[in-house]
């Protein structure tokens, strides 16, 4: 998949700009902002406040397909899970922006938002009213594309360590197809017979024979044209006097047979 577009830099050279950058910036900044908001929110870790993470988890568990996990595992350890989610969001956002372990960060973001979809926004109806399912698709796109070479820390690591090539999406290899040169045509020369001298009588016989043949095919212009070419060829090439009757007889037989078949 090629998600790059060439642009011209300040020095006139072409630079490959990843078209995935808008999505990459949005997801990275959004996760950094979400993590910082959770950490700086005084009510997020305060059990006496309505915004406490434990209270939110209890509300999210209502109707959720992972209700048992939320109430049995997450709720009793709400503060720990709250810090884990907040720090995870910040790390995922920074990794997405810098391109460091980009695919791992995208996979972590996908799992995190899918968990939010099954809990926080599971009861949103229609489903597209909840943002988490949209974020899941965004993370999936980033996971499949990966960071472009030269636009991420992963690209630098992949260039130095070939075993880490899976971290990045390498640019497609462009094949240049060179048109094959047309074969050179060699001129074929037809040698003239050494004794090819047509006497006037022979020329007369050739013309008479071709006129007789042409009378049978006056209606067929293409055949008449071909006969004229053959007539000119025989006269210009010349044949031995002993070969002339045999050649003319062969042409007459061939033409008559073709004419009968056509009829």
C-alpha cells in the first residue's frame, strides 16, 4: 500500500510526504490530551467525587458484555487501572507522534479503545454515536499502514537493524519497463538467374498467358492485381526458355483451381 504523496522541498528536491500524517497527528494528540486530562483531574482518583474512576466503571458495567470483568477485576483496583489507562494513553500518543514502536502503540490504542467501546460507549445507540468504535477503525488503519521510512524513529532503527524491518512500511519498489527495440529487418536480395534472358517471343508468350488467365478473373480485382505483379516479376526476373512453359502451366492450373473452388 502506498500512502505517500511527493511534494517539492525548499531546495527543489522531491520529498515523500505520508498521507497518513493527519490521522497520525489527530490520534497522537488526542491520546496525549486524554491521558493528561485524567492525571490532572482531581476527581478522577478521589472516591468521594462523582468523577471517580471506580464510580464510572460501575456505571459502564450496566449492560456491558464484559460486565463481570469490570466489576470483578477492574472496580476493586480502580485507582491502579485509572493510572494505567492514563499513562498508557500518554505513552501511546507520544509513540504515535514520534513513530517509535508505532505499530505496537497502534495495537495498544486499538485494544484500549475496543475495551472502551465494550464498556463506556456500549450503550450508545446508534453505535456510531460512540467515538470509541471510530477510534478502533483509526487505530486499525495506522496499524496496517505503519510509519513511513524517514518519517519515524522506527525508520531509523529499521535502517540500522534489518531484523526490525517489520516496524516500518517500506516504499513500493518502482519497476522501470524498457521497451524492447524492434528487430532490424534485413533486406533479402533475390539473385537473378545467370541464364535469365527472355527473348521477345517468350515475353509475348508470358503476356498472352497472363491475359488469358486474367480474362477468367476480371470480376475479381484483387486477383487481377496479384496476377499483374506476378507477370511483372516473371518478366523482370527472367527464366530459362525451357522453364517458361512449365512455370506458366503451373500458374494456370493453380489459378483455375482456385477459381473453380470460389465458384
